[in-house]
């Protein structure tokens, strides 16, 4: 492949990876040697990077536009980016500006009823010939197929998402959808001979539950080193009502710590598998001679509870750090200044697209709220933002945001997501799905909630966010300052005016 003026853009985008499950973040149980080495030599990892919504589609709509969810109402899994409504999309912008965009993996970004050709040049789907060349048998996706591991309805594993060790039989890997996409992207990198700069977009599934992984990653985590779970306050006092509601519905109260540890270790193993796959991708770039010409981005759309606060999976309107803080690692192309390290700068995923625009020199043609991270990457500063924001939930009566389309709704208690979907799918007397917004600085976190109590946490004294200080008079000035900061942010970001004006 010939060198290009514009860098290749490599987007490694796992789903539901907590920001604390990385070795270089100081987690003694996280086995991520390749990413740890990558950050020492080539990239910058952001310790304080946060998503703008804690479920898949709204988060992806946000980081692919540089808009916060409230700008166009992207607060549900069933409202995606619509080009016919003048909603931008980084992939389409790259394609329209001369990139060859290869997309391998899940969607959760563009409307399923529309063709994907406007966003990418190739949407990869593996063939039988691909599997023969890779030397492995295709496996069913972890989110489908045999669900016998759940037990019977009413068992305490039924809503746990815990599957455990995957049987890869005689194959070297359990060749599920993620493996197919990683291997397909490597094939593309090694065989690409086009004249256009290349964009590889890999929105893969792991470590999204069910919690399941094959050897050697299933056993790679030292169970004794896994940090203790964050326990909820008694009766979930001061926390969002949906946390208690999900805990009651999931029914995991009787689990021993040994069982929780196995679930968490499996999740850690899923992250270790991603670390291995990331190295394979980087090796392919180096083998093809385009590593130096490529900008590499690794980040997740949101985190996962993994037993913290007594629940698993995620919610749409809670913002504890295990859910809102994500891995965010960037390597620029050669020639762009970089000081490899772990940066303490506050960053948001909306900064991803802004950084791509600066690296490529593309004027996107619309106003957005991301800030390029290149000054931080150069080592000139770690002062990027004074606060970060995340939002979700819905208004009472906002039926289109209840997600009643979900298979886990409609009164059926069999879908994995039923404990959450039941609470989202109606207007209960208890406001489980209240609209909420987080404002977080390095020291404090404030959550504004409609219909139920706000939250305020002193993150230095209470990193587990279990003591709600919103009614503590000692924190009145801090509370007032956080409210003012949130109001300023809302005023700055409440809308965007299209640049194409109308005739009068």
C-alpha cells in the first residue's frame, strides 16, 4: 500500500468495556500486556475518559457526530443517525472525503431500514471460503443459540448473563462473530492496494455479556487479584430507583462471592481476548508497512456493572464510573507529536470525531462539541476539560423512548434484558426510568434527576459513589457550583443551527 497524505483511520471499538479493566490503569487482575506496552511506546491512554450515554446506540450516535444525546434526542436504542434529517456521521464524512471505509461488526448506529452503502465502501460479512482460509468452524454468536446455561425461569442464574467457559473443541479459537470481524479486517489490511486512505471500523461485541470466553482467556485472570465489588448502600439509599429495581428483578442476592468472582474473571478474560486481538491488528498494520501512516483509536461505547451494586449489565440512566468511564487510547500517525503515557486529562467520546477531523484536515460542515485531543497527546497539557457529561432516561409519557420494541418487553419474562426492560417500558408509580444528566469533575460528581432525588458524590472520599451528599449542608457551595456548570453546558450545547440557511 502506498503512503497517503491523509492517515489511515483504524477504529477498534469494543462494546461495554469498563475503563478500569486495564493493566496500565493499575488493576492488578487485568491481563492486557499488549495495550500496556502500546501505551508505553506509541499511544496515550486517557484515565478519565467518559461516554455521553451508557447504552450502545445513543453513545455511538454521540461519538460519531460530536453531539451530546440531547442535541437531537438520541436517548434510545431505536433512534439512530438519519442523513435525510441532516444528521452527520463520521463514517459517511470520511467516505465522502475520499476514504475507503471498511466496516466489520455490529451496527447500533444507522437505521436498519436504510442501506449501508452511503456510510461505507464495504460492509464485511464472512463467507465459507473465509472460514476455510482461517482454518476454523463458525460459531453461533454468544447472544443467540443455546441458552441452556441460564437454567429454568426462576433460577438465580436466569438473568445473570453468566455463561462461563466456551468450548472451542479442536479449534485454536472460538470463531464467533468477533473473531470473524478481526480476521476479516486483518485480511483487508494485508490485501488492500487501493489509492484511497483506508478506514477500518471494528465495532465488535466483546466484552458485552453474556459473560463467556474460551481458553486461554477463561483461565488467564488470577481470581485472587480481582478488586472487591462495590456494594450498594443499604436499601439503595440515595441511589437511582432503577438500580434497586433491577437488583430485585435479576435476583442475584444469594450469590456467593466465589460465584461473583467467576463472573468477573470471565469478563476480565473477555477483555484479555480483546487485548490479544488488538495486537494482531497492529501486527497486520506493521506487516503491511502502514502502521506509521495510521491513526489508531481504541475506545468502548460504555462500561458494565459486572457485579458492582449487586447487578450485572447496564442501565440507561445511571452514571457510576464503572458504567460511564471507558478505555480511550489513541496513537497518531508518524509526524504528529505524541508523548506516550497515561493521561489524567478529562476527556469525552465526543472528542474522538473532533480529533479525527483535525488529523485528516477535513472540515465536517457542521457545528459539534468535541475538542481535539492532539494538544494533550503531544504532552503540552493535561488540561483538556474541566468537566465531563453523560445523560439518559426519559420523560413521563415519552412512549417512543420506552423501547417497547424490545423482545424483552411485551410482558415476556424470558429475555435476558427483561429486568431492565420491564422497568423502562411503562410509567410506574416509582420513576424507574427518570431522565437524568451527570456532570463530573475530577473531584465531584453531580447527577440531576427528574422525578426523584439528585445525587452528589465526593469522589476522593467516596470513589464507589455510595454516599449521596446532595442534602449535606457542608457541600452546599459545591452543589451550587456543579448545578451552575451543568446549566452553562446545557446553554452551550442545547442545539445546533444548520449552516445551510433557507430563503425567506
